C-alpha cells in the first residue's frame, strides 16, 4: 500500500538536499531556491512538472514502478534509498546486482561532470544506460533500443549498420571479442539469464556468431585505443578509460585523445557538431 505522506516527505527532503550541479544542471545567475526546483526534478526524471508536484502534494494516482525508477535515478538515489522509495510507493524494489539498471550515484556524479568528453555507462551486456552529449555525437544515441537490440554485441551480429562506425580491418577481432564476452557473461550468470537468452537468439540468427561460439574463446579484451570512423569527421583514435561499479556490474567508458593529435582536434569539432545537433 502506498504511503503518500512518507513518499511526499522523502521526495521533498531529497530534492531540497540536492543542488543543480549535483545532477548535471546549470545553476543560473539568480537562484534563491534551496535545493532543486520541482520543475528541475521533473525534467531530469522525464515527467511533467504537474505529475511530480502532485506526488509531493500527496495527490494523484499511485506512481508506477517505471515512474518510481525514473525518480530514483533522477534524484541520484543510492540502492538503499531507491528500495525505500519503492516501498513507500507501494511496490516491491527491483532486483540488485548485474540485472539492475539503476546507476550508482557515484558513476552519475562523474558522468555529469564530463560534458566536454564522450562517455557512456553500459551494463555487462553492452546496454547503454547513459551517455554524455559528446557520447551521442560520437556513436549516436544508443539508449533508445529495446529488447535484445539494446545490447551492442547483439546488434553487432544482427544489424550491419552497427559495424560502419569501425574500420573494416578491426571488425574480425571485434566479432570475436563480442562472442567471447557474451560466452563469459552467460557462463557467469547461468541458464535462464538474459545473456544466455541473447546467445540462443544469436545462435539461431547469425552464422558468423555460431561459428565464433563454437571456438569457445574467452578472455578477449578491447585495446586501450579504440578506432572509430565517424560519418562526418572520418577516422578517430581514442583512448578508452574504464571505471567499473562492481556492485552493479556497470561500467563507465570515457573516450579521450592525445593532446595535439589529429583526433584531439576532431574531438573539438565533435563538440560543435553535437551542439548543433541539439538545436
């Protein structure tokens, strides 16, 4: 059963404890509000201001689990806080661990400060959970896929367009790497896992994947330098730094270029392209 008073009080307290810069928003020059405004919370939680305001005023219908998950992520709640929020809203908390898509506040705080850098947060199956604007400019928006297509490795074997961002000479190794990575995750998570399900689908759909799967390769890791072929900027060589959240098996990927290099100059152009795409 929903605890409307408890839910409203908890949300108000969390909202008032955060500043715009804590959630990646600009502060503005004339700000008197202590904490976030309701409209700011609504924006980062992808809902209308009226809908969010009614929750804080103990009105309206019971929020769905999807809405509560969005609020928990937007307010940068910890896992314990997220679970508490779900219970206040009258829902059972989602699972924790590798199957969870709730990004930790620590990773989000880092991502929020990388506006000038291509970066993304992905699951162990290569499902993109968050991207910086430059991350979108580099690889396209990869957060909107549904079903198995959310996995980059799955798309690699089922969508020819997925490979166009990479040089042809790098693609055979990337195919081996994605097959080996999926085998490791499927073995780790076991039968019935999402990884095992993806493998079954790919075995039925892709001759290339089936051949690589039969090789039983594991332990292939990506190079520190990743090569891209951007549709507007051409070849890019970027260093990929990885930060793992072991609790959730989420990884923050940050792409940088050597200062003074051609790729570094192209990243500066990428920021312009990304800004133009948003307008």
